[in-house]
C-alpha cells in the first residue's frame, strides 16, 4: 500500500515536532522574531537542524565529562598527598569541603542575574515571565554566592592546615580554583602557595587549558 503525499507530510512534520519543541523550550531570551524564526527552522527543516543539535549535545556532554574527570583528578591527587595515612573521618571531611566548594562555585557561575532588580517584593506583581525568572535568578545568585563564600573560606582554611604535608597540595587547590574561574579564591591560594613558609616551589599547570 503506497503512502499518499499528505501522509508523508504528516510523518515529516511529526518527526520535526520534538526538535521544534526542544528548540522553543531552550530559548534563553524573550520570544522575539529571531527566536521564532529559529524555532520554525528547527521544526520544518529538522533534517538539517538535527545534526547540529546532536553535535552540540555531544560536545556539551564531552566537556562535562572532561570537567568531572579533572575535578576527580585533583581530589584524588590531594588525597594521595595529604591523607594517605589519615583516618576515614578526616578524608570524609575533606571531601565534604572539596565537593561543597566545587559545586557551589560551579552553580554560581551558571546563574545569569539581572541588571538592577533584586527583590520581587519591591516591584509587586510581575506580568512578564522573563522578568520574573531573572529576578528569581538574581535572588538565587545572592544566596549561592553567600554559601560559596563560606565554602571558599573552608577550602582555604583546609589547605592552610594541611599544606605542610606536601607543597603540591596548595598548587592542586589553585588549579581547581583556576578551572572554576574563581579569581578571588585563586588569588588567596596563590598567596598561600608563594608564602615564605613554603620552602619548595610548586609549578602550577592549569587543568582549565
């Protein structure tokens, strides 16, 4: 039984629907003419848009896996240098501080804030969902920043307390801060690394490169 032209068109559009919905749901800006054009293109020209989307997803997944591997490498290296003969409780305490600092720093850099709106209560009801979302993002950013500062201080204090076990420990922590683009923590760790107490020089090889 041969398919009619209408049936072929229905199947073609049905296959493009998931891609069009994904493109619309992933829009970060307001629904403008350009975004409508991009969504329409992804829907009707899905054979051309699908490979590009698959490539971006593959690259994003690869970058995420690479980032996770780098984080785990730094954690494992610090543990081997500082906690080779330590008790389990001390290792668990280090991991809690390490992952808390890493997670909060990464989360803080992924939230996009607003220009000047900082409190939803100050402006009352918000009719524009995009503005409401940005206001919520700004509030979340402030909360995460506050906890990230605490986590950063804990990380620096921990490195200061164990750096005498091996000079490379401070350098590994500095590599982590550089990889996370945390300049404030990186500067403090650099000062700690180059302090007179450190008798050996650690050559920092940035894992973010």
